[in-house]
C-alpha cells in the first residue's frame, strides 16, 4: 500500500469512536483520592481534610483535577469484550504497514469543573487526528491523537483529554559480530604468538633431546629439560581429526565451521580451524597448509586451508 493510500485509510477513521464508552468501575471516592495524594505528594487539604474542604469555596471534599483519567482507567487486565472500534482498526493498519512500535508523546487535559465525592464518570473517545508520515529520531511514523471526553452521571462534560502517540517503524538492528576472544599470551607461549604476528608458525624444540612439543610449556615431557629453542614449521600438514560444532552457538563464529586437529609434517599437532572449504567437504587426511588470517585489528590466527 502506498503512503498516500495508507494515509487516506487512516484519516478515514478520524471522527469515529476509538472504542465503546467506558463507565468508571467506581464513583469518585475518598480512599482513591487519598492514595493519589500520597503517591504524588499533594498535601492540599481540600482533597483529604473535611474541615478544610468545608471552609473552602467548594464547601466539600473535591478530587485533584489531575486524577481525571484515573477514574476511568481499566486496570492491567481490560474487561472481557473490550476492544474493537476505530482504535483497533487504526492500529491494525499501522502494524500491517510496518509501524509496529509505539511511544506516547504528550497529553493535554482541560477541566470544566472539580469532581465531587459520588460523581460517576463515563469516558467517550474518538480519533481526532492522524498526521502524515513524519521522520523522527525514533524512526518514521504517524502521530495519532485521541480525544476523550469525560462525562458525569448527568451527561455533562466535566473534562477532556487529548492523548497523542507516535506509531513508528523501529530502525533495523545491525547485528554486529562479536570480536573473537583473544588467546591468552604468557611467558611460555609468547614466542608462538609473536611468530604468528610475523607470519611464522614456530614449534618449541627441546634443546637437550630434540623433541618437538606443542602446545608450548616450560619443561620437556620426554627428558624434563628446561632448555628449549624453536624451529619454523613449513605450515603444511593434514587433517588428523575434526568436528563441526552446531550447539551451543557463540556469537563470534559463523556457522557451520570446522575445528580440526592438524598434524604438521614436522610431527606435532595443533588445534585450529579449516577455512576456505565447505565444512561438509572436509575429510580426515586431507592435505592443508597454514594461512595467517587477521580476524580483527588486534588478532591474527594460524588457520588452515586446503593445500
């Protein structure tokens, strides 16, 4: 539906009752007035003190004018059968056009007389105005104004309220990929990550017995020597084993992906990811070679691609 056609339909509802009239469940009463005054900190004695109210121009207890809407509010759970009318139709049109979010923007009330204990109110609402599409900080949308007249038991208007909302299209949320966790660097493995930063795949080698080991650690598991050096791997090897994780998913990986144990041709193994291939095509024994990939500005990783 075009913007003009939508606006025409929306404005066709202007002047129609937003819903059926609603009669307040309770007459104006002292307990509710007292609760209201306690909640908002209103200490005017004409609302709660019989003697002060009797001595005033009113001659009796009156309700704070700002309570006008409170008397006809329907509570957290609307009564059965409540709904329908132009308001529901208007909201349905806006929702179907993508204006699914709502925020109240302003409320203006006008008071014709003070309410007295025992007054019974009825609220009658109409759709008063629907704006053309507006661009706001929240998004594009339409301002909808509803006017409610509050009538007493004699049918006289005692107050009115204009309530305006903005029905708008929520902006599209950009899903920013979470940064990949940075592997810890410590005294034992600093040489390995410094080599990766240079584009080198280094393997720790025992200076005493010559055995290669990975991951890096301070002592040779073969001869218990604490002396070691490094050799540079060719970066070539094969997939020794692999898995394709599915659940639980974490935000910094794109699924599906492959976690593999890579057997380097020098004889050591390390865990990495296999990239540049459909995960379903990865096989055990497949030749691979290292590929240094900068996964974010602060992190380069040795990943493996088909050789």
